[in-house]
């Protein structure tokens, strides 16, 4: 995934940019098998370009490639490789001097710190980056990046069990999104930022803060077709399935998992968090042909 090894040729910057756009499209469409082939080649080519006296734009583009790899590694719970990718992204973004990519690198590092259980460090990374003066002077895109960082900090508070703090920061992120007029900005940074994506964040945040009823209320405000990508829609369905599980609504949970599979089979079959939920359903109550079929397709032991 990290593209270890030399590239055979040095590609033009335009080719690298086009290939990155295709890799991002693979991620957004949950075409992970194709992404697993395309992204390492892209990273190798990016290093060949920057090693041959590439300009600052080439460093930023390679940083974005590493950030995309980080998102995929986080999704697959590959935290050690995720740290490597995120740190490389940070170094390249700083070398390129592009404030939005620096901010996204900080956000991914905060995500990894949170997943490691380092909640205070995760909060510090996200909130310090959100308050950086360069980001505050970066216009609408800078405001969106700040919103994503605040949102990340709120999720860390949810993981820590601070429901009040989580809601305060989520409301702050929602206010930023509203001020931006409702458009989805920064689609290549964490799936974009808009009032709708903040509501999507609320589902998982409320679940982890211990209020699945509030998570379900947030879910009911989201028109899935309006989310900016297949990956975001699949994530929404996965979060809603978790909500139903926590509410003890077993049949609704299975129905939602099947909808997630129809939306994005590679996401449902490969993501460890989803596989763990399926496994839990298999051993916690009566099963059905639908659940057992989903488990088999997902490689979960039946």
C-alpha cells in the first residue's frame, strides 16, 4: 500500500495528478481491489518525481497520495502502517508549504492517536491545527479544514465518554458548515465537509458517547443519496447498523448491513469493524439465512 521500491520511470506531474484523481475515485466508489494495485504504483511514481528535483506542487501531490493511503489503512485497522503513511504525508505537506494538506495530515495523525487510545494527544493535535493562523487565513477551504479538525476532536471526546464536550464541538463544526452555505468542500479530505457530513459524523459520535437514540435521530435526518460518495453512503449504513445493534433491534441491524453490502460490497466484506459486528450477531442470538450468507461472503466464520 505504501509503494515500497523504486519506480522504473519518472512520470510527468500531469500524469501523476491524473492517476491520483483515479485513485481517489476508486476510494470514493469502494473499489478497493483496484486501489490496492493503483495506489502503491502512484506512490512509487511520486517519489521518483520528487527525487528528480520536483517542485513544491509535486511534494503536495505525493502528500495527498500518502493521505489517501492513510485513510485506507485506518479503515483496515493497519495502525502501524497508518502512522508511517501519515507521518510521510506530514513531512511532504510541510515541504510543499500547502496549508490544507498540512491540516489534513494533522487530522489523520489525530485519528491514529485516538485509535491508539491517546485521547489527550489526539485532542491537542486536532485543536492546535484548527487554530493555526495559516488555516484561518485560507478562505472557505481553510474554514472547511478547520471544521473537519474540530469534528475530529469532538469524536475523540465521544471516545472518551465526554458527551457534553462532544456535542459542543460537533455543534461548532455544524455552525462552520452552515456558514459555508451548505456546499461540500474538500472532497479529497476525509470525504468532504458539509452540514450533511457533520450529521453523518453525529451518528457514530453519539453511539460512542453512549446515546444510540440520539444517533438514530441524527441518522433519520440524512438522505443517503445526497451523501457525496458511495464510501460515505456505505459508512452511513454501517454506522446505522451499529446503532440498531446497540438498541437491540437485531432484524433492523441485519437489514441495514445487507443494504450496506448492496451499496458497497468491498467495504462491507473487508472492513474489520463491520466483520466484527457480523461475527457478534452470529453468536448473540438466532441467525437467519440472510445473516449467514452475509457472514460467508464477508469471510466471517460461520
